[in-house]
C-alpha cells in the first residue's frame, strides 16, 4: 500500500478538523447542529478569492509567488480580511435568523430547520454569484518534495498543516486559559448560571459565531488552495464535519481536531482500498459506528 | 387545445399529488411526532428503486427486473423504505433530537452514492428506464391516460389522508400527541415514548417510499439526479407552507409549492437566455431557502395551519430544571 | 429604617406567558437586613427570586435596586449593579474546576486584583483551598454549596439572594452555613434568604415573609411568626412553628 495516503489523509483531516472545531463550539453553546456551517467554509474560500482578486488587480506584485509557495502576498492578506468578513456573515445570519428563535425559546429542531434553509440560500447564492465552475487561488503548479518514508508533500500542503496546527492550539489555549474561553465553557454548561455569574451570554454567543466562522474560513481557504473552490465545497464536507464533532465529543476542541484527522485518514485509506467514489460514505460509517458504540464520542461528557 | 390543457393540468396535478404523498409521510414524522428528517430524498429514492427493480422487465446488465405487478412494486417500496427508516430511527431516536437529523442527512449522502456507484443494482448515473406505467394501454389517448393516472393518484392521496386522519384520532395517535405534549407524563402512564416515535418514523418513511414508487411509475424512468438534496428542501417547503401537523395543509402546501416551482422554472426557461439559466435556477433555490426561513420566522403555523406543533415542541426543549 | 435597597412593585412573573406563578408581589428589603422568605413547596419562592435575578420572564410590575429600575435589565448587568444570586440547584459549573469557578466569578475585577480576591475566598473557605483543581461536579453537597456562596461573594455584592442553601445538607453543615450567612450579613451585606428550614432561618432573620400561591401571605418579625400557631400550621406545614418539611 502506498504510504502517500497518510499525507492525503492528514491534509483532508486538518480541513475537516478545523471545520469540526467550529461545529463543536457552536453546537455546545448554541445547542443546535448548524447545517449552514459548511456554507461558512465555502463563503470563506470565495470571499478570500474575491479579495485576493481585487488585491491582485490593485497591485500585480502581490500575486507574485512567495517562494517556495504557489501564491503571492495577496492570499495571506486576503485570508485575514476574509476571516473577518466570514465572521461578520455568521453574525449577520445569527442576528437575522437564529437570535429571534432564541428570544422566543423555540425548539432546538426549529433552529436546525432554519439552519437548513439558510444553508440552501447561502450555497445557491454562491452558485449565482460565482457559478458552479471550479475556481483556483493560483494557477501555479507545485512540485512535491520527498519527505522520506515514501511520503511527498508540496510546500503549500506543509504550510497548511502548520496553519491548522497553530489554529487548533490557539483555540485550545483560548478555551482553557482566558476569560472568554472560560465564559464560553460556562455558557455551554449552563447559560442561566453563567448569566448570574456576571457573564454576558450574548457576547459569548457572538464570540462563538465569529470564532467558528473564522475557523471555517481558514478550512475553506485550505481546501480551496490545496484542491479547488466550488460552491459545494462546504456542503460536501458537512457530513465529515458532523461526524468529526460527534466522534470527538461535542464541546471538545482537541477531540474535534483529532477526530477530523481520524476521519481524513480513514477516507484516504478507503480511497486507496475501495475507490474514490466511496469516499463520502466513510464519514457516514464512522458516524453510525460512534452512535452505536459511544454516542458521547471520544472526549464527550456523559449526558 | 382545451383537451391538451386538460391533459396537461391532469399531468401537473398528478405530479403535485406524488409530492403530496411524500408530504403526508413527512407530516407523520414531523407534524405528528416532531422528528426532523433531512434525508427525505433517500427514502423516496429507495422506494422508487425498489419498485423499479421489482416491476421492470429483466435486464442483462443489472440485477433484477422481476416483472411483478405494479402494486407489488408499491408494496415493496413501502416495506424497504420503512425498514430503512426503522433502522435509522432505532439508532438515533433515543439520542439528542438533532442526531436524527444528522443521521438522515448521512443516509441521503450515502443513498446518493449507492445510486451512482452500485451500477449492477441501480444502473448507475443513467438510472433505470422502462418502468411500467399504469394504464399503459391508454397511452395513445393523452387525455384518457392523464386522467386515469390522476385518478389513481387522487385515490391514493385520499385514502392516505383518511387513514392518517383516522390514525391521528386513534389511541395510537393520542398517545403520540400525549408524548409530544408531556413526555414525562406519558412515560409515567407506562407508554414508551421511544417506541411510539420509532413507529411513527417508520410509518412516515414507508409512506415516502410509496410516494417514490408512485412517482417512478408515473414518470417511467428514474435516475440519481431526481433524488438530489433539493427534493428534500422542496418537500420541507411544502409542509411548512401548508402548516405542519395538518394533513390537509400538507396536501395543499404540496400543490401550491409545486405549482410555484413549476411556474418559476417555466418562467426561467422562457425569459432567461440559455447561458444564464443555471444562474437563474440557483436564484430560484435561494428563494426557497429564504422563504423557508421567513415562514419559520413569521408564520410558523403555515399558511393554512390551525394546529402548530411548534408551540407544543417547546416541551422538547432542553427542559429547564424544575425545582 | 433605611431606604429599601431592593424592592418589587406588583411583580407578576412566570415561565409561560399565560401562566403567572408570581402573582403580584410588593416587597422590599432595606439595606443591612436579613430577610427570610418562607412558604410551602411550590409557593413560587424560587420563581420569585429567579425573577428578581432576571432568569424568569416578567409579565408585569417593576423592581428597583438602589433606586434604579432594573425590571428589564439583563441578568449579568444586574450582577454588575450589585445583586448576587445563589440558585437552589445547579449553582456551580460542574464541568469546571473549583479554581475555574472562582476565576469566572472574579473576572469583573482588574487582572491585578484577581489573585488576591481568590486568595481571600480560599482563606474564608479553607475546604475549597485544599484541592482547587478538583472538578466542582465531584464535590460533596456541602462543599458545592460553599463554592456557590463563594462564587457569589466574589462579586462583592451589596445584596445577596440565596435559594435554600441548606437543602440536602447534614445538620452540622446547615448550622455552619447559617453561621456564615449571619457573618456575611454582619459584614454589611443585605441578605434575602429562601428557606424551608424554618426554625434555623427565623433564628438569624431580622424579618420574615411568607409566600403562598405566588402572593405574600404574611409578613412580620421572626419571633411573631414563630409563635403564631396559625401561621405555622397554614403556611409552614408545621403545627408548632418547628422545622418545615425537608425540600
Ligand atoms: N422551569 C419551570 N418551568 C415551568 N414551571 C416551573 C418551572 N420551575 C417551577 N415551575 C412551577 O412553578 C411553581 C412554583 O415553583 P417554585 O420552584 O417557584 O416553588 P418553590 O416555592 O421554590 O418550591 P420549593 O420549596 O419546592 O423549592 C410550581 O408549580 C412549579 O411547578
Ligand atoms: Mg424553590
């Protein structure tokens, strides 16, 4: 068996993991599974693409690749801007939609349903704006370097793995070491108690939306850079994201990342063993297995 | 000319009624029981393919073709989709309410994959053709053919409607309502909520499978493209517009939304230049998504709904601690 | 008598819009008082204090804190205005450690002062100081109650409301809790105490209020209530003004 599947799996897994961290955070604090989370990945990628395009238009120098990578400064700059914009998009959707349901105390399932409608609208809007033709951040081709042990990776791939690692460690430290992190965990356990402990629950909710969207944007850009950008980019990742969030245990940041990597590796393995056409079924199988054997996941609290 | 219009109207209404059947199935799951199914397309597809396999003539390049009578196909469809629903429900209904939603979403993805890749069973991307149509011997007379098919659909919908109304008033339906309104109290009376929910989910899935079969035989061929997630969205839009929990609303919603959908699609294809049609179609879907959200925000009871499960569902919320 | 620090006027509140549980309560506490709120199970005591804290929807009426209208102020703002609340149940973050629970409580202080504030709480509650990294969910009932009170005191509130802090505790711990409340009150904090433990509560109270069916049924000095057999029989579930039924 070709060991290259490990590299492919790690990359897919990092993307899934970042997205799943967002899912797990929003789930644990807003208490519903957000079917529109995948769309945040797609919107993140397209927003970065649009901003990078505008930057390249302003100054051609920004598109000149930074050796050894395939992209110029336009991408990192636009990534930062896109992260902010994706965060604002999530806040806007919350303000227009979910906050009303929270105010009314609607059933969880109503919010799930609304997220389902929002996902449909957001995805088709992307299709309308950018058409369903795949797009790319760069046209430059990269030569994969030999890493030893039969593994190869392009500099872009290695960089993205590094970015994912840094992002997850940062979020983990944020959750465990800072006021806002503790406040998030407090709200996730008991919103009423959190509010009388002096925590501004609405601010925590806004922070969580922003954070989840920011991570989704990073994952979307990773996927866009290493594979391609399509309106269905996020939708096709939604099942792996949910599977990873549940496998990792709802609310656990390291769990979601680890589970993302597990699912990525399983997918890559399945692609080699069974064929690429069955890739999408892997997360379903894992999801069913988790629900059967250990519904609270690897690091989840017993409910 | 008027005959043509009549034939077309009959055709259109028959199609709308197949959606009404799906909608009635969804109403058993959501309206009566509060179970959220995001994989409607999968249950419809499984029904359609089952019936197609049972009733088509034998074919050398795929499994089956058993040439059984159409009603056997319909029955088989309801049974397989029911079994699939039962399996999904048995796994997830005891868990958090949205795990069922996630699992059904997974089912939809997986069934889509199976339709595409299990070539020897499903015919792959091209699907299955030559599905026998009811009243095929009337086919030369478009009007008679359309009217006969419409009559069949109308009878099926009416029968289902009456059966479901009866069921809602039966002891079983009353227990279901009791569970939805006060799970604890129902449990205290010795009713096992999980069992009743599972039965409702299975029944709803079986009805969706039946709808899939009805649709397949009405159109005459099926392919994976017919069972994309958009089907799920459409049916949800129908039920929400009609008012969930209300069988008449479910039927009316199906006809209304299908009509709007068909009209806007026709408008797109006449007025929008060919190269822009894909884009216009995505705008149409944006409209469904936004419409769904607006209905949830402004008219959670639906346009025709009198009874809303949404208010009742409040008790399913993470119950605030009672002291 | 000093001006009321906390008061409600015609307060109507409940969980569902058409189902008031608190049905019009005019009530006030003066600065420095220790008022005990009594009443049979289901009288609406918890609902009343939760409504004051901002956790139950208010249908009508107003409430004032320190001369300011706080009727529609969100719970965390009320805390900032000086109202601390210890709920009857689920009053600590069970999935977080003792230290984290306290860190949350002192988060309103400038960073430089937090360490000292936590130290002060630990010296007041030595039980908690022993193993600050224990999960709050793993604490005994008494320790939990301590932590919940410590969390509330960390806010350095002028007014503290406690909902049955003695519920489920052994008699020895109960008397410790009551001693502590007395000390807190002696330190100048206004205390509103909901209790089922009638005798012990009346012993430390400066005034008592009895709630029944969402309304104030009786109000008076502790010794009057304790000796009024009718009041004891009707509202406190005891014929002699003895200890009420455990929660
Ligand atoms: N979260 C809730 N949702 C709906 N109704 C509630 C809730 N909590 C309490 N109630 C109802 O409100 C009424 C008053 O309850 P409350 O807890 O205020 O009484 P209490 O006086 O504190 O009683 P106890 O002495 O048992 O603590 C009861 O009828 C109870 O059923
Ligand atoms: Mg109480």
